[in-house]
C-alpha cells in the first residue's frame, strides 16, 4: 500500500481507503455485520489506514461497526465521519436543521460516542448544498472543534464548486470529499485544480461508480428493492455507460482488473489524496487494495480512456 499526505493537514492516508456506507445497512444490497467487520479487518491487514463513515449510514450503525474494528488500535487508523444529513434525509423540504454551531457539536458528540473515541481525524459537513445558515454554522463549529482537539481536520463533502469556495472563504477548509471516476470527470474542470492550488486534501467517493466500473454488471443485471441502484436498468445513461465500460475492458490484462484500472485512473490525478471504494467482503477489499501497487497507466491507456470517457462527456 502506498500513502499520501491529506492536503496540508500533515495526516498520511492510504491511497485506497475504506468507504463504509455499504456496511451500514441494505442501501447497497444485503450485508451481514460479521462480513463487514471481516472486510474492514482485511483492509487494515493490507495497509489501509483510512476509514470513512457517516452518522447517516444505517442511522449510526456503520459508525458502531467501525468502532469494533478500531478498538485497541485507534492510533493506527485515520477515521473520518460526517454530519449534517441526519434529519434532512427524512425531511427533504430543505428546512435548516443544523442552523447553530451547537447542533453541529451535538452531532459530532453522538458520532464520537458510537465510534468509541474522543476525536476524529476528519469531520465532514455532509450537506452538499450551500444553505447559508447551515454552512456558517458548520464553518464556526468546525473551527471551534478543531481548536479543542475533537477533530484534526475540517472537511466538506460536496461536488458544488461555489459551495467549496464559500466554505473556504477564510481558508479554514482542510479536506473535500467529492465524486470522481473515469465516467464522471467533471471535477477536473475547476474543482481539482482549485483544491490543489489551496493545499486542500481530496478524498474520492464513487471511484468505482457504485460498482459499475468493476465490469461485473450487464444489461440483464437487476438490483434488489431498497438498493440505491435498483432504478438503474431503466435509465438510458446506464445502458450507455455499460457500453463505455465494455470498451474500457480492452485495457484489462493479467494483474489489472477493470476495477483496479478505474482506481489507478483516479489515483493518477496529482490532487488526489485517497480513494474510498466500498467493500462488503474481504475479497472485494483485497482487489481494491491491490490497485495501489499496480503499475501506472501508460500514455496509450490514458488516450483510450480520454476517447471513451472524455471530460466533456461528464
């Protein structure tokens, strides 16, 4: 496993982290707690030192599972969690929920209790839209919590460039989590250059496009009710992207799967600190972790990627 520094924080993270959304419940299909714990333990055995979770993943269950894995080895693991969606996910009206720093503090304290720790390394604002009241509450709260040592770095999880600039108005933003993959390269236009210029760490969610970039899905693939991907097969974009993935599979070779190719691609961007694919089994986690030590993509391979999935098409 290779490691990179998370922006200007001084925190070293594994290139391949562990995204803990899928283990929180059935949002990505059925999952068993024992398998989830085994997957995280395998990730740590392979050198992954970065686990990303959120209070809203399984209404806190993901955080509780992470607590079991980091118990007794807290100093070895960089733990990130998020707050801000809890409450909004049940009431999509947009009414401010975190309109005071005290509410942000309470959300963090609840997460710390579930995680069994007295601090987290990164705490992300999980509200990806720029609500002025809530944005200002998070900016103020994260500065206070960082000064108190309850968090080491202040983060924002969003793909909205204007929101990122607002949040970083006083230079207090340490880390941004955003979506980026071969099939979704919008961040290359403005966001990634901005984050690199300002020394802000970059954590990538969705590097495997919710499994699409593993190459395992076909036009006949179906997903169970409750799975966040259950509506995909009926979408025109899904059929289009299946064809793009099939073209990209021309780059598969011994020692490089489609999923590892997708991870190597996102890690090739110099602004990126860590990619956090999910993994529900030790086997999935092993395949993801191995991407860190696979060879860099060649110029010829990058040309095919640009042809099949150009930035302009994102």
